[in-house]
C-alpha cells in the first residue's frame, strides 16, 4: 500500500464517522417528520426517533453501529463492506418506517391526511450518501463495490414498486401528477443532454486551442470565466431581446419556437456554463502530459493528428472525463431554471409548489433532480476510475 492510499483510507474514517454521527443526530432533531391533516395545513413536526417508533430506534442503532465499526480494528475490506451496508440500510429503514407510519396516519385520519418528511429526514439521507462514499474507499474497485453502492438504491426502488411508500405526501403528489411528471422528466433530461453535448464539443475545441496556442489561453479562459460567474437570471435577461428579435425578424426561428423565454435561452445558458469545466480540464490535461512520451511518439514518426488521436487524447481522457462529470452535475441542477421561464422540466414542480406553498410538490421536483445528479456523479466517476487502472487511490 502506498502512503497516498493509506492517507485516503485514514481520511475516509474521519468522513465516515462524521457522517454516521450526523445521521444519528438528525434522528433526534424535532423536524424529522410531520403528520398533517391535509395537503396545505402542517401538523406538529416530530423527530424521526419519536415519529417512526421502533423504526426510528432501529435507524439510530444503524448509525451508531456504522460509527463503531468504522473505528474498529477490522480489516479494510471487512470494515468497508459492513459500514457501506449499514450506511445504505439507514435510508431504507427510515423510508420503510415513514411509509408504515404514513399508512397508519391515513387509516386513522382519512385520505386527505398527509405525512411529510422534513429537513432532518433529508439530512439523514445526505448522511447516508456521505458514509457510503467514504466507506467504499476501503472496498477494492470492482463488482462488489458497485453492488454495495447501488444496493440501497435497489432497496428503495423495491419499496416504491411494492407500494410501501405510497402514502407519503411526496408519493401522493406524484400520483396526482404522474402524466406531467413523465413529460417534465423527459424534458429535463433533454436539456441536460443537449447542453452537455454542446458544452463537450466547444469545451474540447477551446481546451485544445488554448493548449496549442498558449498566447490565446488568457483570452479563452478569461471569456469563459466571465460566462461562468454570470448570474443565471441576468444571463437569461440579456438573451431575451436577442432571441425575441431573431424570432420576429426570421421565420425559421419562430417556427423553431425560439423566443426570449422557453427552451432556447435555457439551452444557451446551460451550454455556456457546461463549456468551462470541460475546456479547463482538457487544457490542463494536455499541457501536463509527460513530454518524454510525446517525444517518443514523434520519434517513431507520428504526425500531429495521429499524435493527438493516439497518444494525447487517450492519456488526457481521465481528466477530460472529470470535467464532463462536473458539467453533467451542474447542468442537471441548473436546468431547474427552465421551470421559471416557461421552459418546463422538473423545475416546473418546484416553482409551482413554491407558489402554492406545497412543500411536497416542491420535493417532487427536487428529489429526482438530486437523484439524477448523484447518479451522473457516481456513474461518470466509475468511468473515470476505470480509465485510470494505475491509480491505487481509486
């Protein structure tokens, strides 16, 4: 084991214990779950430990056991497997308990009664992600790590499919909006795919240009820096007269639905944000390549295009993929703005819920956005690690 690998695994202990204790503390915060008389009126919030009965104490036990096992003298592999399983079991226990209590509440108060998860419950879910992320550092890369990482996701999906969570308020909101949810989810994914694809093309080209022409590097990244820090709403506001003018003057833009609001400014703004991380990583990866490797390739007669295609880009690929990962995650979250300017997407539920002061309708938009962002993050990270088999810390 190298020193760097050992250091990463020691840091993972600190992160896993912190996440476990945070999850245990969240179970006692008096804003874990609320049993409401109806969709709008809020009930008295209680902690998860109090509101979930035996499920709540089982949740606390899982978090404490995860902290104890993290500090135990077990082997790295045994510690990683046990702590990852406990970190993954915690949200399953919490949701199963909340679903059971919600069903009991509806049976007692009638169909209009709602059970809402409050911020401490979402903090508990976040703690689970932190613990799993840290504990998998002790599990060797491979199928076992993948199974352990996605096992809690499969368990939660099983709870949803079997109807165990159907009486939770956010599930009731989904049932009332199932048709529009599917449409807005597809639209949200289309925004992410479109913006990241455009960002990937321009990011690669600009990163390559800056690496080849060092004199252009300040101009390229100076411009991208300005775009990156420009507030989203201000960016869209600046696009409004431009896109409205194009639509009024040219029929083709009107036929395509290009207007000051809607899909066009969303794609432009999200694409602009997606370019920077890909361009920066492409530039950094290319300028830090080992010059002896490049000289050897030139020595065997490789031309510039062949050198780029067969040596530079394959070696730079893991770093470029890291930039793509950042772009995917930030675009998934940023696409929420489409709901505010008539572009649709999952942000529609967020802003509609805010207007109706319906917290669970807001969560109907927020939860899938977070789930998508985490899925993209973990999936592209796995790809990035697979491209770096020599990295012992992966």
